[in-house]
């Protein structure tokens, strides 16, 4: 078996000496140094070697491989870039290269960053919170009564062992309003924060609905805050993000955690056409919410708003199907 190693080494050196071009050099590499080459095949014969010769056989086989690899590398350098194969040069330096494609920020993250920057210029700080919440912060502290449809198990992702009638239940948060509660619990007013993040609702997936989407919540608490402050903030946001021609309108609505409440519509340009688009809800913070966090509603007032980030991105960029945002098709994502 040891003699076989010597014989293979002699044959390999002889064949390498006869190599004169790139094609034959590559054939040599495949025959001797490839994954199925003769030198690598020596190790498959180790099981046939007598036990007392196994260490010596392994050392000799490895030494042969290293020697042939060195001789191969040297011969390859000697042939160099001038070596000609039957099909032309080994390397065509005139062939145009392919520029590496750089990754880019996802359109949802881009939109979120832009919104944070716009509200940051108005003095809003960023707050974040857990995506797993308890029933108190997701419902009770937000003045959502126990019999409200928003608590229905069919409209929430309750975690195993959590019931819809228990304040200590846990669920995937259905709104980023939970963050405003936690901020107020730990912070003395005045407060001016925005809270972007993922929320979860068991909606059936279609062009405009998803069971996971993003919201950005805004909260401002101070003395003598009014609806005029809310409307001014939203006007400034619309102008900064959608352009100076953008308009807003507030339509009366109802939310348990704000009173009075309104739906926010923004007139924006979509595919060269200006139209009204609903982006979210807003209103003055309900006194019961202030009581839940220990604020005196006689001293403090505030407003809150919640905007759908996917809805903003889809309207701004003319995206007609929310599912495209999460299919990870690079042909689609490269557009933004």
C-alpha cells in the first residue's frame, strides 16, 4: 500500500511535466486533485491498510497531496494569463463585469423612518413597546369595555391559556395605543411621543388586509391641548410628507379611548390624480384613559392619532396589493 503511494506520486509528477496549456492543466487537476481524484481516493483505501501501517499511510498520503498541490500551483503560475486553451484565453479581461447589486431598505422601513423624521421635527420622541401585551394595557386602560367587539377572540390573537374576559390575558397587541399607556404610566406630563410598530389582527388576507401590519401612534399631553393643536399637527405632517398641496379633513367618528374622535382623511396625489384617502383615526384623549394612568383630567388634556403605515406607503407609491410588501420579490422591492 505504501508503494502504491510512491507509484501514484511518480505518475502524477510525470503527467504534470507534460502539461503545456490551460486545458491539460485543468484535466490534471480533476484527475489528481479533484474531489473524485486519485490522490483523494487514497484515503478511501485506508480501511484496507493493516492497522500498524495506518498512521504511516495517512501521513504519506497527505504529504503527497500537499506536494502535488504545490507543484500544480507552481505550474499554473508558470503558464500564467498567456496560456491558451482550445477555446481561447483562460481569462478575457475585455469582458464587461457585473456590478454587485446592493441591498436597500424595505419600503415599509423607509416609510416608517420618513414618518419618524417628520414628527421628530415637530418635537415628538420615539417610544417602543412589546408586541405581546396583556389585556389591561390592550383594552382596559384604553377604556374598551369588556363587551366591546374589539375584545372578541375572533378579532385577536390570544395566547394559549388566555381568555377574552380576563384583564391578565395575554395576546399579540392589536394596536400601538398600548405604548401610549405604558409611556404615561412611567412619565410625568408634558409628553410628546410617537410609537411605530407591528400589530396583529386575524384578518383574512386580501389586497388591502393582512393579519400583521404596522401602525404609528402619536400622543401629545399638556395643559390646554385642543382639537386645534391636533389638526395643526396633522396639517403640518401632510404638508411635510405629501407636499404643500396636501389637505386634511376630520370626519366625526367614535373610538373608546378618544372623545371627541375623528377619522383622518388626506387629499394626496396618487398616480397624477388628487383624491381623498383615509389614513387612520384621531381625537382627544378620553378622561377615563388619563384616570387609568394616574393623570388628573382636570389638569391635563391631550390628543392621540394612529396611522396605518402600509396604507401610507401604498397610497404614496401606488401599490395596489398589500401582499406584495411581504412576498420578498426583489423585482418589486427594487422599485423603491
